[in-house]
């Protein structure tokens, strides 16, 4: 038997090889014959006379790091263990080896051997007497299969490592995006999310806005490092006190500077005031900062939110801030509860609401268009439509002011219809670019939102692919299942979908995979922080790589310097938008640029008055 194997795997003799080469050259030509000879498989074989010897050879090979690809095993090998037991022991040593059972007897059960030395797809059978070609072909095929399996296993290990690394990076990015780098307390973004949940919840709660008294004096006297250390110490005291004073610990966040925000579930105003007074008492102590004694003190503004009150989270924060201002005026170190008499701006908001209802009819609204430029050749591929309101009574009003008012008063649908119609009318003047239109969360939740958009696009005679629907993460994660269905239907009809302010909301790999998206828009705060904070640069790079991996466009908003542009180009960002490339343009200027198609960045000059009003991303 072993002599037969040696003849199979040892190759032809020199004389036989010469004859075979001559025949191959005559049949296929000299080149093909040489190639066939070079491709011949070389086998390195080990011959074992007994099953136990074969098991030992496999073990020794594993110890040396030289694993066997195939083992040919005879069923009957007296004396000693038989082929079935040999196969079982070899399999226990090496789960990847291919086993070939060679026998001339029929008194064995393949099923029993598979059970003992499986899996079945790694056990094969050859009957005696065998042909040399059969053995060689089996060894060749299984040897190649073994090699491929090992390469695949190595690739899977690498993939799992990359998956784990990606998950760790995502977790780290999520933590960085939601926590303050100085104190590791929740930041403004995390607080807004918690506040939104409380506002929509069924329970009464209180929100307190706190800041340190005379904090500027500490910075000016002892330096900013001492100021940072004091903030860390005060944050620790506040969080520790909250754990002791409030059931469940409440929620404490650092909003920025020396300002903190607190959420507390309470039964009424008295309980809330007592809890906040305990926080102020804990802060009113002497802190030792870098060897200096600093007397702590803080003031707080408090607002009580009853269940069912139609409050916007931003409005709750604004009211708490107004109450904080009153506590500062009252001599500091105290807490003041908000009441309507503090809010002169409420009357102003009501006047804005009344003026906005007439703004469309009076022709006071207009759209500006900011180009979106593709990386390759700086081609203008799209424009984002940005809403502006020039009120005869109040002048230029920021979208960040009147859009939230429109949402609260239900004017947002009428306003959104006007924006969509005006953008589609302007789009007809462009040679091929698409227009990106922002939709607020309330618009997105509108009954039959898809049918409404389709109707207006058809009426304008515009192809769906030339309209990009731009929404924020807040809009789609309020009701994720409904949002996924809505976006899927819009995408099926040909509309483009962009996720605005990406990275500031509920971003995660699962959510991005779940929703039908064409484009991710990186929030300008990350672009602005690229040159200042390693965290911002890391987040920008991660978003760009994520978009590329998922086949999405990535638009960087807020490109305002040459340094921004160069950093984004090196990072591989596909599209840019910002003042460094172009400010928002009037419709006529946008049409002219659309026909020119290509542009070079130019350092922007002084902005016109109406363009100096900042937007808030979603509303321009």
C-alpha cells in the first residue's frame, strides 16, 4: 500500500517524464507543456505503518506549526487501533484536516465514521483497488481546499477584529459626542435628548439652570487651568449631592463654561425648590484649587413642567435661563422659579407668529441657494435652499427664531409648502443640478407626507431624482419604524434622502443601515473643531469612511477656510458646502453658477446684511 502511495505522489521517473514532456509538446506546444510542468503539484508525504503512529505524526506536525492538509487512512491496520479510531483521534487533534478513508471492505459504516470523526464534509472515501489518478486528484483537490479554508478562516478572524475595532470606535465616538471632555458629565446634546424625553413623558418634572457666581474672577486671578479644575470639582459635588438628595439621582449635565443643567422628577414646586437649594448649599463651600482657597457659590433658575403642557424643550431651557437671570439680579446664591412676568419674549414671539402668517401673502419670504460642490473638479452638483424672512416691522429675522415658532403654531406646513414650490420653480432654470430642501420633524410626521411631496413635484414637472429631502436624525428617530417605511417609499420613487447634522443626534451603525439614505451631511460644529480638537477630526474622518463604505455621499457643511477644505480633501470627503466656496445666492445668481457648473474656492468678502443672520443647520 505504501509503495503504491509513493508511486502516486513521487512523480514520474526521469525517463517517463521526458516521454510525457515530448508528448505534451507535440500535442499542446512547447509553451503549454512547460506551463503544465511548472503547475504540477508537489506533495510532501509522511508514511505511517500504524494508526497510533499516524496520530503521533499529526500531533508532532501541530507542535512544529506544520499542519497536514490530508490524511489517507486504511480501515484495517492490525495490530493496534483501526482506521475509525485513528480518524477519530486525528480529528480531535486537528479539526481542519481532510480525512480520506481507503478500504476494500464493505463491513464498515460511513455514518459511524462520520459520527466519530466528522464533520461529514471533511471525510471522503476511496475504494480499493484504486487508480493513481484518483488518489492524486483527491489529494490535489483537498490540498487546495484546505489552503482556501485556512485563508478564509484567517480572513474571518481579521474581519471579526475589524468589526470589534469598529464597534469600539463607534462606542468611543458616541461617548465623546454625548459627554463633556472636561468633566465627563453629559453635555448639551445629551441633556437636550433627556429633556425632550421628559417633556414628552407623563410625569411632572423640574429643570434647573445653574452657573457659578463670579467665576470670571477665578479665571482672571488664578488662570484658566484653575477655572477648569474648579468646574470639575463643582460638577463632582453637584452630581454627588443629586444622588443623595433626589430619588433616582436626577440628571446633571454641563452645558458649557460654568453653566450646568439639572433635571429632577418631583411632585410639586416645593420639592423642586428644596432639591435645588441643597445643590446651591453644596456649592457654597471653600474649594482648594491648586493650593488656593476659592469660595464657591452658585445661582439657579427653576422651571416646573406639568404633564400635558405644550412646551418645546428649547422653550423650557429658555424659561429656566430667564429664571437664572432673575436669581442673579436678586443677589446671587439663590434659586428663582420662572413665572410669566419674566418673559417679555413671549409677547414678542406672539407678534412674530402673527407676522409670519402674513409673510407669504405679503411677499416677505425668499429663498437663497448655497451650492454643494463635488470633490472632483469642484463641480456644482446641487444647491441647498435656505429660507429668509425680511419683515417690515422687525427687519431680517433668523430662521432659528421663526421656524420653531412656525412649528409650535402649526404654520410650518403652509411655510414648508411655499418653500418646496419656490425651490422646484427655481430648479427648472438649472441645467441638471438637484435642490436640497430641509423638512422639519413636524413636516416629516405630517399625514400622507409622501403623497404630499409627490403631488407637488408632479405638478412642477420635476423628476424626483432632482429633489433631495433633507431631514435631521431627530425627525426620523421619534418613530423609527414609520420613518423607515416613509424613507423607503420616497427612495423607491426616486427621491434623494440626506441626513442633516449627522453626528449630533442618535447616530449609530444600526440606524444608518436601517434607513434608506443617499447622503450624510456632517454638522458644521465638527468641521469647525477639526483644527482645534482631535475628537472632532476623528469624528469627521469616521463619518467620511462610514459614508464611503456604505456607498453614500458625504457633504461637509460649514467649510469656511482653506484649511477646512484641504483637511476634508485629504480625508476623502466627497462634497463640500460653506462660505469659503460660496455664500447663499439669490435665485438669479444661483442659475448663472449652475450653468457655469465649475467653480474655484474664493475667500469670501464682507457678507451682506441679510446673509449675516446665522442659521441653525436644519432651517438654514
